[in-house]
C-alpha cells in the first residue's frame, strides 16, 4: 500500500515539475485493494454454501451472523429476542441451503430476507400478546426493518474497506473533512485521496444495492 | 458544460462545495443528478451509523444452532420409512453417527451428518504444536469440481498479527500458502489447480506478524496430515 502511494506521489511531483515520461517508474494502475480480496473470499464462501458441510456453514455464520443479529437487535430493541431470531434464521438457512442459488442473488441478501420474515413474526407475536384493547401498535419505537438493514449493510462494508480507504472515509463522514484536509492530515497526494473517496463511495453504493436488492 | 466526472460527484456527495458551473449542471442534467443522489444516499446512511451498529451474536447462539442441526440429522434418519429389504443396521448406524457428530462437532460431525454421498475427500484433526493448546479439524472438500480446504480451529492464542493456512510437504521443505483464517477461526480456501495432496499433505496454521514478509514465520500453531 505504502509502495503504491509513494510511487504515485513521485509521479505527481514529476508531473508538476513538467518532467517527461517516467519510464523507470513502475506505476501500478490502482493501489492494492483489500476490499476486492474480501469480496472474492465472500464469493467463494457463498458458492460453497449450498453443498458445503458444517465447516463451510460455520464460516458463513462467522461472516454474516453479525448482520443478522444486529438487524434483529436494532428492530426488536431486545438482545435476547435478537439472539433467538439469529438462531432461527441460521437453522432455517442450514435446512434450506440447497435452495440458495449464488447466481441469483447475494448470500447476505438471502439471509437478510429470512431475517426480515423472522423479525416480522416476532413483532406480530408481541402485538398478539399485548392487550387486545390497545390500539394497534404504531411501532414508533421500532426502526423499520429496511432502515435497519441499510445501516447494517453500510456498517459492514465500512468495516471492510481496508486501509487507507477506511480512515479516509471516516474522516470524510464523521469529521466532515474536505479531501484537501484529509490529504494534509494523512500526508497523501490529493489525487490518491480523491480516487479513494470515489472508489469507496461507489463500492459502498454498489454492494449496498446488490445486498438489499434481494430483499 | 461537460458532465461532472465521477470524482467530482463523489466529493460533492460527501459535502464539498460544487463550483457554480457544477451546481448549475447538477440542476439541469438528470444523469449526473441521479448519480450524485445515489452517492449522497450512501453518505446519509453512513453518517447515521453508530459505532456499535454491527455486533456479533453471543457465543451461545452458535452452540444452540449446532445442537439443533445435529438433532435434525438424527431425527430425519430415525423417522425415515425403513424399506423392506433395508440394509441391516443402516438406520442405527446413521443415528449413532449423528450422535457422535453431535459430540465431536466440526468436520467429523459434518462428515457423519451428511445424507448425500460425502464430498469430503479427506479429513484430519489438527493438533497443537510447541506450547500452544489450539485444536481443530481440516477437511478437503470438492465443491462444484473445485477442491477446497475447510478448516475450523478453537483456542488460538491472542495475536497482534494474523493466522495463515498452509499446505506443507511431509518434510516441510516446501509449502503453499492457501490464505488467512477468518475472525471466527474458520476458513474455506480453494486449492490451486494442480496441487496434489500427495506432495503437500500437511495442513499447517501459523501465527504471522504484519511484517509484509510472505514467507512462513516458522511459528506453527496447529498441524495435521491429511491421509492419502
């Protein structure tokens, strides 16, 4: 990563000085991309899931159970019930794993579809158990499932950007820094920061659309 | 003016001031505005994300799931209609196997629980080396024609680095790095085509520092030899 940045820095400097073609500098087309490697690992796991055994299933659980649990927790506002939902979702996923087709949708999207149904069941059970003379619950205290899924998916992708994109995006999102301020703070060339902001933002959007598209 | 480039749209989406020309263009160009709005939607959600948004479920959840799916396997086989000329001892064998699977868990359990013909080519228990106490299982599975090594370990030591999965020659004179272990101490990694288990039968997991050196650290944590 550092190597790629340093090379790019040199190229920019030389360009500013008006230097000619720099034949001796090998400039990588794109900096190393840890997020892309993580995507490849996810894709392999999803491909292995329908026919894989328990170790594959355990790996699927390790990778995506935080999404399922956190979505349920955010909507139900109860960690015990969220744990129950997680158990129901993964037992159901194991039993119907043969029906998951990696070509038709993403595995997290598929798991979150099951999660939505289970969360809805739990909400309905609560309504039934509540005093029937109560006015139907508006559920104002519960974030709608879609909104919860959106936040969880973005949080998951943010955690997978790798460095330095993750730091760059944290500064842009939460410190509201401009790309020039970020470049200054991290001692990175402006072009590198701009390129990371574009790639990370597009990646977050694209992954988000793929994973929620299955809902 | 020409369309806004993707970098400019991204910077405007994170809240940077567009130039007067860019602002005017965004008002008049549907394509650029739609692109900007879709990126802006991501920024809005991301700024709303809490630090503790994403949490793993408590550990007891996985234990409950493994128990339930192991009971599934036992129940399904016990409940099967026994054909008239059933192979003697078939059903009890499966039930016993499932029960053993429940106890052993991991790769052994998965192997025994399988109702379809096993696609597991070979499996082995991983034993700790040196002062380590970690244990686990490794299985070579064929998934859609691709050989995959599935590993599942427990009790790994704390580390500032990460764990790498290797296949070693019997005398450890040569080795192949397959990939890193996931955060849950599991991994399913594809074998490079043309790699033969006869040449590299030893599954090895090493503790690796973040030193950028791709070579084996020589700090092996667990090891097991896949049967030929």
